[in-house]
C-alpha cells in the first residue's frame, strides 16, 4: 500500500471514530436530560412530602389554618399526596367548630 492509501484508510477510520464519539455524546446528553428530569421529579416529591409533614405537625399543634396551607402546597406539588385526605379532615373540624352550623 502506498502512502495515499494509508492516509485514506486513516481518514476513514478517523471519520468513523468521530461519528462514534458524536453518537456516544448524543446518547450521554439524552441520558443527562433524563436524569435531570428524574432529579426534578424527586425534588418535587420531596418538597410535597415536606409540606405534608409540616401540615401534620401544624395540625397536631392546633394550627389548622397553617396545616391547611401546608396541605394545599403538598397537593399542588403532588396530587397523589395523602394531603387531600388530611385537608378534608381538617375541613370537617372547621365545619364542626362553626357555631352557626352545629352548635347554636
């Protein structure tokens, strides 16, 4: 083989390697985007859980208005949160304590 043929083979091999690296980089970028989305979802769920726990603590201390605010935030962040059930229970407490409704 002559030098020209060697250069051509080298150029073709280099071009294949560059394409392989570019493909790998595209795959890595896609994986990074997916990981970022998963991290964002996990952070949102953690924030929802924290709001739910703060709501439970506020309710335990008798701060029902504060608890409802925390549960509202938890439900906004994660609609599947048990905060909806807790908020409904607090709403029942408010309804019962409303002297105009039950205790004249």
